[in-house]
């Protein structure tokens, strides 16, 4: 009798992950809209445990982007402990997050592939 291998990769959810994509230059004026977008995403996916935030398309990471990420992390936690997972993080943004002490707030940071 052969059971074969289960489909997919071990430890990877087969469902399309919830994702928020940030591109271009993020300003302080963009932050409320981004938070509203995340709230809407979470409202349409009750029971979500993780939201991926792809920041690979941002231009010139700065403190406005760091503020946006901090506020998005707060929105996620307030939605029942949802984890905000950053992916494709530019080196500059990773350094800024470390400088302001937010690497503990957004603990799961995946750098950009080289």
C-alpha cells in the first residue's frame, strides 16, 4: 500500500495568503488609506492569522513608511492578534526598522532577494 506524498509544500498554506502591497513613495497622507485597506482586507477574511505586506515596490524608504508599517502592525494586532509579515524588505527599510526599534513589533521580516 502506498500513501504517496501530500500535495504542496509542508508548512505552507495552500490558500492564497492575504496580502497588502505597498508601492511607490509612501507619505504620511497615505497612512489612513493603507490602514483602511488593511481593515477591509481583514473584514473580508475573518479568522485570518497572518497578512503579508509586500514592500518590495516602495521608493526611497523613509520614516513615513516606517510610521505606516507601525500603524499597519497596530491595525493587525487590534484585529484579533493578526501577524503582519513583511516581505521583500529593502535593506534601507530593514535598517530603519531596526533603528527605531520596530523589528520586535513586526517580527517576521523577509528581505528582498539579492
